[in-house]
């Protein structure tokens, strides 16, 4: 059953009664946030389409006046939230929150958390995933007034993930990511010998949906109006000799730095050069992946290894590193990697 906002309830079990309209005062930590994001945070479980609908209809008021989704709220603003009825299905979900979970911490202070995300965990719920890192972290730290993702990592990717603990830190860090002032370097294992002179991949990427609705990305041409310029820098970190008895080719461990943060950028760029990431189940060599699984590599070998950024409060240039997780380090060690 879907959420219901006004109108008659859908057929089936009766919906949970809606609360009355309420007024929420914007606190200092929320200052500067877009109104739509502010509402999504306060109207838990309500679909985004409904949030935008009640803004357009004028049911949401900012300081008693009509407003728009992209309006920025300020400390002390008063936001009217209209009555919203939520179905029993959503209510049941709200009563079964994400399990509390802490993650390995690389750095934490009063402004931010840098954690080491394991592979196989989404950064947030959505698209068939009930919860992710941020929901679990909020459950583990219910006393925290503010916890928001600064950026994202693919579910299959491990490594450094930043979470802001203050609105000001979130804005400062996201500005750095948007202006390409951060240094994001990943470790990726690919089959074959990566050409030493192939240091820059500058190819636009195009997002599309497959027939089953799954999101994919492909390299396109500069003439494609839907293509987005994407730049990836590649450096050979070390080499892994061939393992003929296991049917495995020689491989290259790469340091991959992204200058743009497009969806699946590293995976698609490396695959476009004939060197797909080992274990990649979307863009990889599926036959090779089966052989790799037999040798213990049961995930994609992509790890957010190093991150450089300016601290949002002190301005100090920070450099964090997350060492390879045990399952990736073990695979390399069995192959006698050579520098």
C-alpha cells in the first residue's frame, strides 16, 4: 500500500491516522538547507514525489508564505508541515528501524567522521535497499543531532566515506567535492599489463536504463548532448604475475584518481580500455570473475584508498588512508605481488 496524503485511503487495511499540521522551527544546524531536503528529513517515510506535491500545492508554508522546493531555510524560520497520512506498511517499517551499527573510524572530531565502509553495504537506503551506512549509524548514535553523508560510494566498493556532524561542515566539504578540490584515489585490480603511458582517461559518460530498469553507464562521444565529461587519472601501483595453474592472467594493481565523480566512472573507464575491474559483476569479464571466485576473490576489487581534503573548521589539509580490507590483501598476498 502506498502513502496517502489527503483524499480517500486506498483499498486494504486502514491507514494510520495522520497527525495534525505542525510548525517546525529551523535550528542553526539546518540553516542553509534546501526546503525539499529539510522536509524529506522531517517527513520520514513520505515519498519524495508527495513532498514536492505538497510544496507546489501551497500546503507547506515558510514563515506563513508559499514557497518553492529550492528555497533555502534560515535559522529561526518557521515551516508549516501539513497533515500527512502514512500507510500501515510504512508505519510498520518505521517501527522496525535499521539495526544500529558502528563502522571502523579513521578520524572523528566534532565536525566530521571518516569511516572505513565495508563492501556489500549501501551508503543509504533506497532502490530496493532498506537501509545503509547512514541509517545504521544514526541508530547507533541516537543522541547525535546531525549526521549526513558528504559523498557516496558504490555498494560494492569499500573504503573511506565522510559523514558530516554539522550543517556547516557538510556544506564546506560538499563544496570541495563539487569544485574538485579533494583528492580521491582508489586501488583497483585489473587483468593484463596496464600501459605505463596511459595516464589519463578523458571520455564522456552517458547514464541509461536497461530494459529491466537497472541503471548502467557507458562511454559516449563528445557530441552526445547527454554525455558528461569524465576524467580519470591512472598510475600503476604494482603487478601481479600470472597464475597459469589457476587459469589467471597477469594483473595490474592501479592507483586511480578521479577528477570528476560520475556514477560508475572508474568501472566504466577502466573497462573501456580493455581492463575491467576484477570481480565487477556489471562491467567486468564474467568468465574471469568465475575463476577469481574459485581463488577467493568474491567481490569487486575496488577500494577507496586515499582521500585528501581541507578540514571544514581549521582549513588544514588532511590526508586519510584506508588500508586494503583483509579479503583483498589476502588475494594479493597469495599472488606474490611485485612492485
